[in-house]
C-alpha cells in the first residue's frame, strides 16, 4: 500500500468532511511539508495516538484565535473569548472527529486501526523529543489548521 499518498488524500478528504459536514466550513489543502514538531506556545493542539496496524501520532494544531472560532462554531455560533474547560473539551472532540475519520478511512482499506483518548496542550508541552512529522496544512475561513502526522504501517507477513 502506498501509505503516503493514501494518507494525505485521507487527511484532506476527512478535513474537508469534518469542517464542512460538522461545522459548515470550507477548506483548501495547502502544500505538504516536513517539520520537526515544534508546536508554538500560542498554538492550541490536540494529540491522538493511532494504534494497531497503523501506529503513530496525529496532532491537530492551530492558533488560539482559530481554535476559539471553531469552538464557537461547535457551540452553535456562540462567541468564545477564552478557552475554558468546555472549550478544551470541544477541542478534544474536534480532534476525535478528525482522527476517527482518518482511522475509518484506513479501516475501510483493511487495516486494523484504533485511536487513543485525545490530549490537549493546555499550556503544557505535548511533544517530547525531536522527530520529523509530515504536516498537512488546511486553510479555513478561521485560519490554518496544521495536521502533523508520524505514522508507521505494521503488517504481519
């Protein structure tokens, strides 16, 4: 299986489906890049582990203003001035929508894939160590959402 092409297609497709289907937003995928995962302290990020035949991490990162706009949209158009406990819970749910959609894409292709509970970076470091991630940036009306991925396929022969 050509994981790279299928993965990026899945991220773009799922991103579009999540943002338009759940939130009524439109997105445009931007050019992919490789990057050491250095999530800026201004960024809001949710990390979810992928487990099974597709193993690794997916991190959805955005600036705080983009996160507040998305949370407000999730809350039915409410204005969100600060990410409180409910806001962080909504960001976790946003990550769940996104990553479970990606896991479903790969499950439909015959891979056994599960996801972990989401972790958010409420003023804490989310990433430990230096690893190269592939970043799929998605431009939305509220700003750019960067999807960091570090995945390995483990198929028994």
